């Protein structure tokens, strides 16, 4: 039931990270604070398909 997702930076729109999530327990979109290499700062990366 785990699905591979990609995380996208909201400011520069780069897809920097990929991770997995459990579709059964986490039904909403995932949002994590990650470091963006192009922005050179921590931003809240959001899940994309």
C-alpha cells in the first residue's frame, strides 16, 4: 500500500526529493520542510504526482 511520491519546491518549482507514503493512513497531500539547492534555503516541499 506504499506509494512513491515526489516533493516539489513551491518557489522554484523544482522536484528535488522522492519519498514513500502509506495511502491508507495518509490520505491528504504530504508537506515536509526540506532544503532546496536552487533556492539555497529551507522551504515547505509539497507532494506532486
